């Protein structure tokens, strides 16, 4: 019976995570169904939270990020008022269109389900590798793709961006640690796939950030015994990689040259200034935010005009774009959470989380929306909480990735 409960809990969590990334926007599922599944996944979290609150009386793990998550959820509520008061977007419309934000509630459900950490790590790797497989399949089939998202041939590659990319990066960072810890070649293969996707994306800031953080990890890791040998192998591996993806690297260099020669401000910098100084209707709106715009409202039409005529995208300016939607509380919650992780002393087995946070900090105002990765952030927060719990309740010789039992105490 307990085994059935284990599979049911993990299966529900896996399903909810897939809902949070709209099932990768896979083409075989109609877009209207994907939107419904996303909303259903958020509703499922609420229903399970209520049921577990009533029937599950088992001890809880200490929540270290309750304040931060609460601030973010409060910002979601306030932004609905912002969308209504400042942009005449009905509450019901905003409620639906910002459904991806409700996945921050997953943090509390994880604490009720209490999945074993290694099960969460497996989910991260599975979801990341499924994303990679869909990307590679779409790359090979281009101009046909496996996802609804648009694909474009540019910078010597086929650029395809669809939900779930953060799990590829998490899998990459995690597999590097697991390879040096276990010496199993499967983790080296996973890391290679992660690097491959990072290159094929054709994004300079992402490629440079990921490679830099990996090199820093190897340099300071206690798991890497012969650093000179490892760096030598990496250097030798870069030579064939350069020639294999020569068109991509040359295109990225050419783009950098062209942009450095252009006069005037970068479009992202102009977008940041616009959404910080010109977009907010009044001072109070900096607290409430403006809400997520729906294409079925006047507000959505306004946002679309800003994209078409000015070329400013909220999704291209990281936390600033989220700030324009959800206001100050969201920014405070995110920044405080990231700060607490970065200054916190973590075991090396959790270093992949710190690497992911560092990559977010480096691309804080030039990357994608943090809010879109709500479920992934909750998984990282939970792993830190679970590790603290296991550190206090298990013998020191029990390694974290090997812990496979449920943490509930009957």
C-alpha cells in the first residue's frame, strides 16, 4: 500500500511539473488543451494542498523559504488589482492568464508530499533530457518542429525556445557533480547533451555564463582530484567542438562585432528604461505591478503594440519584466531567496543549485522571466529544506543522492 502511495505522489508531482511547462508546448497536443492542462495543474496543487491539510497529520520539514514564496504569491494577488485598476483588464481574465504563477504553491505541496531528494533529482534529469530530445528532434526536422513554439534559422543554428529549458541547465550542473562523484559515464553523457543544447541555442550570454560557471565549479570542486588533467581534456575537447559548430561560433562572433559597432543604446537597455520609468501609470503601481496582459483584453493589445512598434519585450529583460507585471513584492521575494542561497553554506552535492542561481544573477536583467520557472525554483528550495532535514536526522555516512526513503515519520 505504501508503495502505491509512493508512486502516486511522485506521479502526481511529475504530472504537475509537466503542466507547469505546458508539456513543452508539444505539437501533438492542441494549444487550447495545453492552456487547460496548465490551469488544471495549478488547480490540482490547490486541491491536493487542501486534502493533505485535512488528512495528513505527519510531521513537516522546516520551510526555509516561506516568507519569500508568500511575498511572491501576494504580488500575484496585488497584480490582479493593478491590471483591473490601471488597464481595465477584468479579474477573471487576469486570473486565467497568470496561471503559471500559481505553481509557486508547489513549494508547500512538496513539503506535504515529502518526496525523497533523489527522486526529485531524477525528475529534474528526466524532464531536462526530454526537453533536450524534443529540441534535437525539432532541430533535425526543421522547418517542421515538434513544438508549437516558433523556430528560426539564425546565427548558424536553428533557434527554438520552448518551456522547460531551465531543467536542461539544472541537469547539466547536476550531472557534472554526479559524474565526478560516481564516475558513471551516463552522467558524462547527460552533461554533454546539456552542453550541446547550450551551443545550439545560439545565445552568447547563456553559452558564456554556463561554460564559465562549469569551469569555476571544476576549479574549486573537492570532487575533482586532478584539475590539470581535467582542464587538459576539456581544452582538447573544445577543438573538435569548435570545428563541428564552427558556423554557430563564427555567427556569434559576427553578431558581437555588429552590435559593438552600432551607435545608440542596446534595445534591452531601452526596454528596461521604458518598463521602469514610462510603463507604470503611478507610484502605487510600483508596489502592485500592472499584472499579466491577456491577448483578449485592451491591455494585451497595448502590450502587443509595444512589441511591434518599439521592439520591447518583457520576456527579454529578466526580473525587470517580471517587476513590470508583478511589482515590488515579487522582486523582493526573488532577490531575497537568491541572496539567501548564495550566502548559505551548501554541501557540494547541492552546488548545482547555487550554480543555477549564479547563472540567474549574471543574466538577471538580460535573461528570461523568473516567474515562468516557478516549479523549478520550488524544487530547488525544497531540496535545500530536505537536505537540512536529512542532515539532522540521518547518520553522517548517508550520502544525499543515495537517500531513497520517504521522509515522513509515521
